[in-house]
C-alpha cells in the first residue's frame, strides 16, 4: 500500500516510516523541510520513500500528492511542552493541529482516487486532568486548553467521513522510547538526582513507541477498526511509581522530587502537561483485539534503557 505521513521525521513518525518501509510499503513523506527529511530518510536506504514539501496550514500543490495514496497518517503538530504557553505559542499549538488537519482533509476530499483511511493523531489531553477519575473512549471532554485543542483537532478530522474515508483517531498518552519524555528524564537519574515531578500523585498514562506504531499500522490495514481509540497501555501508573520504576531499572535512587514551582518558573502554564495527569484506559483498543507488546511500565522502561546504553 501507499501511505502519506505528516510528522514523519518526528519521534513516532520516523519509526513508523522504518516499519512501513521494512514491510515494503510505499511512503509519501509530507514535510516542511525536505533537507531534514532527506537526512533522516536517505534515498539509498529508503528507496520506497518519496519526499514532498508542504506547508501544513495552507492549501497548495502538495495536496495533489494525496491522490493515489491508500492511507494517510497525520501526526503533525507543534510540541506541547517545550516552551512557555504565551498567547502566540498557544495559537501555534492550536493552528498546527486544527488547520493542519483541515488541510489534510481538504486534500483527501479533492483526491482521485481517494485514500480509504485517515489515521489522525489526538491526545489524552482531550479528557482534561484528574487524580481520581478514570477515563476511556466513551468519557466526555475536559474544559482546559489542551482539551479544547483536542476537540478542535478531532472535529476537523471527523469531516473526512463526508468524503467516504474511514477515520481512526488515536488519543495518545506519553510515548516511551529512546527519545521523547524519557530522554529528558534520564540525565538527572544518571546524576543520582532523579525523582518524581510535582506531587507524584498525578496519573501517568503512557504507551511504548513500538506499541503505538503497531497500533497505527493496524489502524491502516484493518478496515474494521474505526473511530476513537486510546493509544495508551492498559496499566497507567502514578508519577511516583513511574519514577521509582525508572530508578530501579537504571539502578539509581529516586529521591529528589522536582517541585511544582521549578517547572512553573520554566514552562509557565505548559507545566500542566507534567504536573497534572489523567488515568486513561484503552477499552476500545483492547476490544479491537490489539495485543500490547509492552503492557507493564517496568518491561517498557527496561527495553528503553537497554537501547540507550
């Protein structure tokens, strides 16, 4: 099959391209930087990868490249927790998802022939935050900034059904792998200064990168899968347990908490991403028969740390 992917050079997207390429699929990489994409996917190593420049929030000639693709995976979006949420940054976070998805759906509607499936990323931020509630795919939306972003994001994706294209929305948790959130936590643990972030009571709903990539592939290839799926492991943990487990796996103590005020001073409102959390269960994902390779956090972290050595 031929699959168009946005966000292909990122932490999740790059692994997805690797897997699809190894399985001999054709891949169309839609990217803002062709030079970066060519460095990540050199033509000699990735002969089945075509690279097309696009501007995510604008219509353009790039949309014509969607014609003839069997599926589209939309992973693009500005990073959530890399910097303070100024009004301009919040608008960028929203636009990169809402307008970016709008333009992908527009391209699918114009395509001839049309892709049969759109796998669109979303996030568990949809549910808002809570220390006591448990959320699954049937739970309602929260009312904070991230919940509003996710609702706008998903609303644009839903419009693809008007074109007769199957839609799968993946509400993704914190992705564990060599990179992403774990990479940022490794240094203090290596320096014997690791510990829980904030109160430690907040829920940490996570998924191993390999499981997320496998779920995307199944969403592309299994026509019976549609609608919203939580892309989280079936065993969320509290931050205390996550950090204790990370310390055990690294043979390091987990004793020095990162206080709320330190993160808030650095990130402002964006600190919400790590200081608050939600307990999210993948009910529909399990009902669809998806088998997790990494269902427990210790097993997942052991794999991640072993590859970082």
